[in-house]
C-alpha cells in the first residue's frame, strides 16, 4: 500500500511535518520569549510548504487515479494555510 500511495503519503508528511515544526516553534517563542507576533519568515515558510503539499497532492491525484487519500492530502494541504497565517 505504501508504494501505491507514495505521493499521497509524501503530501501528508509535508503537511504534518510543517504543522509540528511551526507549532513547536511558535510555542517555544511564546513560552520562553513571550513573543506574540511573528515576522514574515514563518508565514513564508508555511506558504511554501502549502505549495509543496498541494503540488505533491496533485501529483498523487494524477498518478493514483484520484484516490480518497490523495484528495484528503490536497484538502489538508490547502486548509493548512490557516494554521500558518495565524
């Protein structure tokens, strides 16, 4: 199954990895330095990861004949922009 759904898993891994990385970074900055507003660097990195996630999800949809996992990967990748801009 992993070989068959490789692109979908890659797209989901990008999305979840960036959620974890940016989420832990913002928690660290808030707890240690009490920073409540972040510069454009985080949102730029988040935006690029959204593009990468949606692009790999699109490749997955094409190669995997629009499997449900690839469609979920595209939707989660597209909706993750809300997390990066908060």
